[in-house]
């Protein structure tokens, strides 16, 4: 099967293409240098072409997502579309069903999405849902930040065992990388408590969040994992937490990257760039975070942009969710996982006239606009925490148009003027910047640049064509057109197959699941497994033999090999 | 004024979903156009004309306010009548099924018979009068929502079952007869007046008023008695609560 | 002879995963570690041998081929204006997915057995959420365990040993000795007999008692009457003190709470009590789910449709409103015109009126076993037993998913094969 896309205005930052008319040749699902004359031709007619969108942080599958759905039938009843001959029914807005997730991402031109947190013990559930999400490629990051084995090995300073545990945990969970959420706090939430800073000691385990973060970064680089440690900082949700965020980012200096990428990805900065000491003097410190990023080379971030209206917060950060539920008098889901981590789910409604929400809205944008290099700030809404992913086009329009921002600011609580810098920021991003923040940068941060995020030969033929002619539009003025075009791709091509045409789903192939198989010396695994067997015998409520995710749950795998020693296929 | 009269053409056993029976949808439409409006019977898409005879009299222009719907016969298997209506009137000379006047914001619905559960669900304005009995969840919300009825008035001349005005945030509900378990549950505004008896009123009431003129079978153990008070010339025992939610709700019991 | 270790028990929501099964000549000859109930299920009992049909429900069944039974079942379902597909609790998640697809294509209603046991719990979760945890969290940490309207000594025999009362863990090395066990129930159950404290609540008064506990916890003991639901106020005050001074507390509730007066509102109230206890210490709450994979159906239905069960697909999109769309709602209103009962027994558990109505309409049963539903069925299609003859996924009562092993080879087709063939035939009949 060959396809030739002609006449498009291509934005492919990795290959240095900025709006040039470039033909794209596709064969057998991959981008190639040339196709034969038999190739099917799509005439893009001068319209905007980008690589398929890549989302490095979204909550799309697993236990807490499903808890969100069960808790929120009032959300599920929004956005319902009946079945058709091609599609299953869509439901939900902040907590869509599996089908709506795949279809809506594809309709925006996205083709690869990573679930941001799974506990190993609940990974089977995550994969059951990932399997059912149509079209897009996906993967899931595995939680390691409060696991008992992690903390034991950090305390013992045994990086070999920790690396062996991470490698085994990735295999057990079919995970793609290391996620740490409020490191140490997950354990403390087991007794309703929390850590309050990077140097707090976790009782009974005698380790600090800082030690956990640094050790996980070290083994991440020992293992040469494609992605870096993916960190949800301590103290999230507390005014003044930007200091903890900056201190966490400082830790990145202690570790050298094993590849051409960051050693730490700090996620959803809208929730941890908070200044002030309480809700009264709450303010944005996104400028300080941006300043750090402008002077550092080994940390990346994503926005976690706030979208006004309904959202569902869900995170492995159990204590912050209890605090949220109490503050908002909202319903509360909690899901501690024995020996591993916590989690919580709380609905929220972001209101323009609430000062805290208006300030948070500004934070994501400030971060993106004050950080010079778009490779350091990915576009996310931390779906569905800041808001549902279907609002990415809104965020794109805000980043590309100061006019739109100023119009929006007029409708917000006045605190946005005094406690953020957004009103005075004039920078407007261009299509190349947007292509970086939504594709090239995300693929680079994830370590997937070999096949994702660009349009060079060898890449997966994941392509989006949008109904905009870049040379005939002024995004600053025509921001509504920008938003509408990015909401509804003229074409989405996934693995060489047209899956969306004129915003409508036309085919629903199954996507693949990326996971990382990292090898370590057998003797490290052997001694590590002695500890693990002991933990199963005494503490887990299931048997070791029933713990690891079986092949049956990853029917379209894409295994990425890594490891401390030369790798042989498992 | 345009008057549209509907009569069932057959006995209906499988529920019909008929949110198109509404002054807003009928306004300015001819008999033929109304007949062709969609309704669903189970999994079969059908039309108003297939299930009901339709007679249009008078000229109404295109405004819902100038449209009156008269329904004669048994509609006890017809759901969602008047859903979302903004103006005009519906007179039903019989019983109706669930979700009568759900989300309505204006106009008036009168039912000569009984209305099944969720009558006036998430109602914002207008008036519903049920001359017979009402089912469960009168004037309540949808599952998971924090607000049920927000405005308007519902009057039931007969009895209502459990959960009257659950999550009510505004408006008024009057039940002349008895109300079932837990009226005014989790309400956050609005007023409920019960002529007869009920049980466990006002649990988790944060705000709002409940007046009970009959017997209270079981009182919630979460109310503070504050002596007596005269409301509209009647002396009641006055309670405030629910203390569990630091509620400012007022509960008056005769 | 084959010995299978670490096998999962397909009986109750505990889903014990430490079972050893001995197999000789494709027959299970021995079951180790399981409780009596679990062992009996795994050892097996009389099966329906072949598909059977009858037109008149008063006449005897005639054995037919699978092809004939599946064709007849498809004709009934494809012609129905309002089909109900009910059961699912004794089937694996892979079957649930297929069942949801079939229901969607039929424009029917799908509902599971939770409708008549723990369905009310979900309605409460919509209102209040669910502060919960995995069972191992309780095993390792809990020093106070409350059983409210639940009786694990009978219904979940290994629960107390593996997860709750007697289990030893990291912070709970002393097991039973380090735990306070409280039972709240209308009668002194066997679980109550081994408890440290038993609180007897008058029948139907749970809601009032929970509200009183919440008022006391919120510092408003002054408004609470001297006795609530038959429980003296001093006992309630003492109980609140025990709960809030726990290091880690867990509430397990059962059908004593979900099926008594005020039903799901009892759970709603208990969830709020649990949430409010978290202002003082750590507390979690969990339903004691009955059938092993009733939880799994809820999970699958939720990610597929957004709704947990009782989903009406009649207009091509999921619609959910228990009280309107649950199996018993539509049966009580006599508006179903055909039913498929699969991996669950409607005949035994529904109210008499609903069963009488089922007896009047075409009913297809898909099940390994003869049960009261068989007596009111027209078409009976026997299948392999999930979790014994078929491998696949189940969800434990705490939402942990585990993979069931196949212990022996099936003689009958699996539920998935049967559903696939029905779906295929339905599409043919509709000319798709």
C-alpha cells in the first residue's frame, strides 16, 4: 500500500522543514523517500501538514480513569454520539469511554498518547483499557516513587537492585518508563499522612523524596530507558510549591543523561508553579520556573493547561486529592495500592471569576511563553486534571494569538492582572513552535524520535493535515479558525492508513502498545527477586505467579529494548 | 393560539421516548410536520403520527408561548413529555411516564392523572401540576449531579414516593398528600411543602426549607430543635440542620 | 496427573489466587486451599449436556444442535424491540466485552446481577465517590475493621483469614490480636460472635445510625437523641471514638446494608462517614461483592460505555438510569419482549412478579448449569465454565484484576464463541 501526499505546507521541526511545500511518500505504514507511480495521491492543496500528534502525559486508561467514570455518570452523559457502521458510541467529556478517547484524539490529528500513571499491581487493568482504545498508539508509565522495594533499595543505596527492580517492574506492568508521583508521599498516605518536602524522612523506610528522585534518575540512565524519570513533584496543590518544584529540578544536575534528552521531565506545571503562602496571597511563579528552564539543559516540562469548565482531577497523589475533596466538598475516590502507591479522583469545575482558577489558567501559558525553547515545554492539559484533551486546539490558539489571550483576560477575575505576568506577555508562537510542543518535542522527551514526531524516512506514517493554509492566515487575528482547524483534522493518517477525513472517523485500526524491555545482569535480578518473593509471601494479597501482566493483554506490542548490558531478545 | 391535540392510536406497552412532544417543537408546525416528528419505541425509530392521532387547530405563529398541547388518553408509557420546554402549555388528560418536564425552563404542564418518576428533573422554571400521584425523585437531579431542580414550581395533589426534591437548589415543590422516604435529601436551596406525612426529611440539607404538615415517621438524628415558629399562620416546631454538613436548612414540623 | 498451582477460585469476590488443583484425565480430582464453597464449585456438579429448545414453556425440552439453538436465539433477539441481556457475574471480562457489543447492535438493555445485590453501591458512588484501597492495604495496616451488614464467616469464608480479621502484614504482625473487629448488624451473625464489639441495629435503621455517627464525629453529639435505631447514644459515642483513634480503619459492607430500607442511601451515608473519618485518621470502605466477577462486569461496562451497568442502547447510544433501565425495572413494567440470561440466575433472584413475566416472554439461557432460569427458558445453550475451563480476566472485590487459569479442557463451546455466533447470525438476519 503506497500513498503520496502532495502539495502540503509541511511543518517538520526535526527535519528543519518550516512550511515548505514538500511531498510525503508512504509505503507499508512508514515514511519513505519515494513511492511508485501506483501510489494513491492525496492533494493537500497547500494546507498545513504536521507529523501525527504525540501526547506524553494524559490519563486515558486504568483504575483511576474508570473510577472517574463510575463516579461521574453526569459527565458520561455529556458528549454522547450514537454508534454508526464504523464507530462505537462516544460518551463523556472529562472521562470519556475508551472509544471516544481514540476517536477524539484521532480527530484532532493525534496518533500517539501515553497514559501517565499505572501501579504495577493494577497494570493489567490499564492494558485492558488500552487494548480497547481504537486507532492511536499508546503506552503507560509505571509508578515507582513509593514502592516498598524502591524505598528499600534507595535506603540501602543498592542501585543494581533498584535497576533490576525497575526493569522487572516495567516488564511486570508492560510499562514504558518511570513515573514518580509525590515520591514517598504515596506510602505515607497509607496512614493518612504526607511528606512536606524533599528532605522529609518517610517513616519505617528511612528515605527522603530527594533520595528517591535521584536514585530513580540514576537507574533510569543506567538502564538507558528511552524516556527520563517523569516526575509529579511533592507538595503539589499547596501554595508556595514552586520552591519544591525548583528544588526538584535542581536534583537533575546530579545525573548525566545516557541519551540526547532530559534526565527529568517535570509534569503539569500548572499545578506546581504556585507562589504565595495561602489561598489569599496565592500567585503565579511560572516565570521563575521558566527562568530555570532557560538556564538548564536537562529538564523538560509540560503545561497541564487549565481549561475553564468541568474537569476531573485524578492522580496517584492521594493526599492532595483528599485535600481537594475536602476543600471543594466534592465526591472523593481513593485507591491505595498495597506496597506501591496511592491515588485519588475528585471532580472540579474551573470558574473564570475564581481568582485561583484564573491565576492557574495563566500559569500554563506563562510557562510556555516565557520559556524560550519550545522543546522544554510540551502542550498538555494533564487530561482530565486541567481539562479534557479535546481542548488542545483552544490552547494552541491561545499560544498563537495574544489578541485571543487579551480577549480572554477581560473575562477573568482581576487577580490575573496582579498575580500573573500573562497580560504583559506579547509573544505569539508559530506553527513550528506548535509542531514542537505537540509532536517533535513530545516524541523527543519520550525518546521515540526514531519513529514518532517527524516526517523523515523511517518514521511511522502518522500524519495530520489541517484545513489551514499557513501562508494565507494570520493566527494572531484569525485564532478562531486556528482552533477550529486543529479540532477537526482534514486528514489523519495513522500507520499509512487514512483514519480521519474531514473530521470524521473513516477507519478504526487497532493501535500498538509501546513498552520497554530493559535487561540487567541475571545475578542482579536473582538477588532482587529474593526480596520480591519475601514481599509476596508476607505482604501482598496476591501471589507472585498472578502479578505480572500476561501477553494476552498486549496484543499489538511495540517492544523497545533497553538495558545495562547488550540486549538480546527476550 | 395554536392547539395541538394528541390521542394514542393504540395501547402502548414498550416505553416511548417522546421529547419531541413539546410546545417548542410543535410551534409553527403543520399537522403533517408534527406527525413526522421522531419518537422512539424501544429500539425502533418511529413518528408521532404512527403512535398518536394529531389534530391542529388555530393559528399560533412560530412561538412556543402561543402553542398549547392537549393530550387525551393513557400516556403512562410515554416518557420525556415537555422535556426542555421554554414556554407554552401541555395538558395531559391521563397518566404520564417518567421525566415529565425534565429540564423545562418555562411554560406549564398539567397532568390530570399520575406522573411516574423523575417528573420535573433538573427543572429550571415554569410550572408542573400533577393532579394524581408522583413517582420517585420528583424535582430531583440526574445521577451524580450536584443540582436537581433549580427553579419553577411543582404541585402534586396526591402523594409522591421517595426522594422528593433530592439535590434541590431552588424552586418550590408542594406535595398535598404524603411523601416517601428522605424528601429534600442533600438539598441546597428551594422549598418543599408536604401536606401529609413523610419520613427522614432533610438529610444532608445544606440550605433550603422543608415544611411538613402531617406526621414525621422518623426524624433524622441530626437536627437541632429551635422552639416553635409561626409560618403562614401555622405554628410549627422549628429545626435547623443538617448539622453533619453544617447545614443552614430549616425544617418545620407541625 | 497435572498439578496446577496459584489458580484462582471462581466463586466469590475474594478471588483467592492460591488454589492448587489436581487434574487427572481432564477431570479435577482434588482442590487444595479453597474454602468448602469454592472447592465445591471447582470440583463441579451436574451440567447441561446439550442445547435444548421448546416453544411451549410447559412442555419438555428437546435436545437440538448448537446451530439450531443459536439460530433460534438470534431470531428472537433480532426481532425484539426491547431485549434484555442479563446476568454476566459468573463470566469473565472477555465475555462482558462481547456481550456489550451484542447488546449495542441489538439496541437492547444490558444489566448484571449487581442489580439485585450491590447495584445500590454504584448509585452511592455516583453521589459520594469511593474512598477505598486494595485488600492488601487493609491486611498490612488495618487495626480497626468494621463489618456492616456483612457476614464473611458465611458468604466470604477466607476473607477474614486472607485480608481482614486474622491477616498478618507489615504493620500488623500480630494479626487478630492487633485488630479491633466491630460488627454492626440487625442480628448476631457468626461474624459478630468473633467480633470485639457487636452493635445491634434495629431492622431498617442503618441510615439513621450512620447519620448519628456522622453528627457525633462532626462534634454535634448534643443533637443526637438518647437512642438511635435501637442503639444507645453512649455506644455510638464510644464507637466514634474507636473509629477516629484507629491508625487505619476499614469498613466492609454487605447486602444487609444495600438491600435494607433506604438501600443505596445507606451506602451513600456510609461513604460520607468514611470520608469524614479521614479528617482524623485513615479510613477506607469496600463492598463485599458476591459473585467472583460481578466487579469485572462493572469495570468493563464502564470503560466501554461510560456507565457501570443497566445500560439501555435502544437509541444507539448508551443511556443509564437505574430505576428506569435496570433489569428489574423493565421487567416489573413488563416492557421487555425478549431476554437472554447469561452467567447469572434471574429465576432464583428476581422478585416473583418479574419471574412470572419472564415466564411469559421468549427467554434464551446461556449457562453451564441447570438453574431456576432454565425452568422459564425456551432455548438453553450450555457453555464451558469460565475460570475453570476457560481462561480470562476477573476483578476482585477491591478492583484488582487477575487472570484466571484454565484447569481442564472444555467439552462445550465458550460463552464468547456462542455470543460471536449469535452476533454473526443477527447481522445476517438483518442483512448487514
